């Protein structure tokens, strides 16, 4: 068996086409989506994300604004700033760029964002809704993984699903999303660092989600034939030649590539569907941020 690739790029562009139409309608109603990213201090990594977000938003007609606050901003000042954005009717979505300076409690700031403008889906109120099976503003990566699974067309009902990794942003919300339907839900196991025998669980999986951040964690002998694999992991590893020696780039530095958490080459011949890395969950995560931004703008428009 050679697995069908669940391409994030393809699904993302379909979703974005639909979002563009909704954005035009919102603009015609005088309620354009307007996403504000808040960054405190300088951070090269978050600069890269800001550029990506800005490009993705502008591509489909979402107004994107970066508010940069100095490194010296206190927690109270940041909370006040978030409150002004909450009160501003023209701002429909707020995103907090990480990391924040060390003396700021990121959780407290995240909680301050109005749940209706929480396009990252991380506010406890939005997380809590998942317990009741409500798919409102949901954490983007977990939602991306679910949407990619849906693209396989496979019914969840009665399936054995295993999630490896139980972080707040991926594994936990993902588990809740999969259990959202009373009638269609799979049977679920969630594995983590304290799981004694990981392969005991992964071998039973009809559908396997992996969100850990360890390249090669899941090998071909740990899965069964026909498994569906959604690989959330993103890892930068050195490229090696056939003798295992590092390959150098034109600057004489070790050449790097991006891989997921599963041994893609080993597993692709056993799986029925698999997400590539890069090009799987990654592009869908950004798209779910755009989706949430449009959802929050629609909610804002409905309240007016
Ligand atoms: P995280 O917060 O570090 O969580 C990793 C999870 O893996 C934790 O629950 C940890 O368990 C568990 N874990 C660690 N070692 C394990 C092992 N040997 N066996 C089983 N479970 C193990 O990471 P995250 O933010 O969820 O991200 C996970 C991966 O997804 C990373 O590679 C990240 O780069 C990637 N990611 C991708 C996207 C995307 O758009 N594709 C977005 C976000 C994140 P404990 O908590 O018990 O230690």
C-alpha cells in the first residue's frame, strides 16, 4: 500500500477561496475583519510569524495590523492595552505574539483577550466550549489536524484513535474536538511522556495523530497496515549523506530540512493516508487562523 497524501496546501487554498467570498460580504456590510497582532519587545522568531500572518491575511483581504510595544511594557500596561483593543469595535480579532518578556504572565494576558476576539482559540471560555461539543473559535493547530482528517473522508465512528502529545495547544483540544459528537465519536487514547508502552497504543490505532516535537518518534513497526497518520510535529534536522555524515550548504554550515515526528519514508507504504511535513498541518494551521478571524468578524457584525 502507498498512502494517499493529505495535502494541507490544497485544502488550505479551497478554504481560503470560501473565506474570500465571506470577507467581501462582511466588507459590503461595513464590518471588515481586522486582525491586530500584539508584540512586546523584539523577537526575531515572532518577526517571521508576523510576516507570514500579514501575507496570508492580505492575500484574502483581511486587514492586518501589528502593534509593537516596548520591551519595558509592564503586565498591567499590557492588560490595559488589550482592554482598549477589546473595546475597539473596529478590531475583530486579537493575536498575542509569543514569547512575551519573562516578567509577564502570558496566561493572564491571553485570558484578558475577549473570547469573541480570541482568534487563536486559547481563551478558557473557548476551550471550555469544546467540552460541550461547540466548535466556535478553536485552537488553530488542533483544528487544522481535524480538518485534514476530515479531508480523508473517513468516518470517525467506532474507530480507534490515538493522539501522541497532550499539550494545551494541540493534543488536549484535539481530543475534545474528536469527542464533540455523541454519535460519531471514536474511541480515544491520549499518550504522553509518562505513557509506559507507546507502541502498544500506536499499533492499535486506525487513526494516529502525533504532536510531540521529536523526529523519528513513530517508526513503521509501531503502526498497523492502513493507518491514517496526521503528523503535527515540526522539527529542523541536519541533512546527512548515505554514510550518515552531515551535508553542508553553500556557506559551509550543516544543511537543514524540516521533518515531522513520524518516519515518513518508512510509514508511507503502510498507511492509507498520511500528511507530509512540510505541506501538511502547517499550511492548514495558518488557514484556521484566517478562518477564526472571519468567524470572529461575523460574530461582531451580528452583534451590531
Ligand atoms: P509541547 O507543548 O512541547 O508538547 C509536546 C507533547 O508531547 C507533550 O504533551 C509531551 O508530554 C509529549 N511528549 C514528549 N515526549 C514524548 C514521548 N517520548 N512520547 C509521548 N509523548 C511525548 O509541543 P506542542 O506545542 O504541542 O507542539 C508539538 C509539535 O507540534 C512540535 O513539533 C511543534 O513544532 C509542532 N507544532 C506544529 C504546528 C503546525 O502548524 N504544524 C503548530 C504548533 C506546533 P508531557 O507534557 O507529558 O511532557
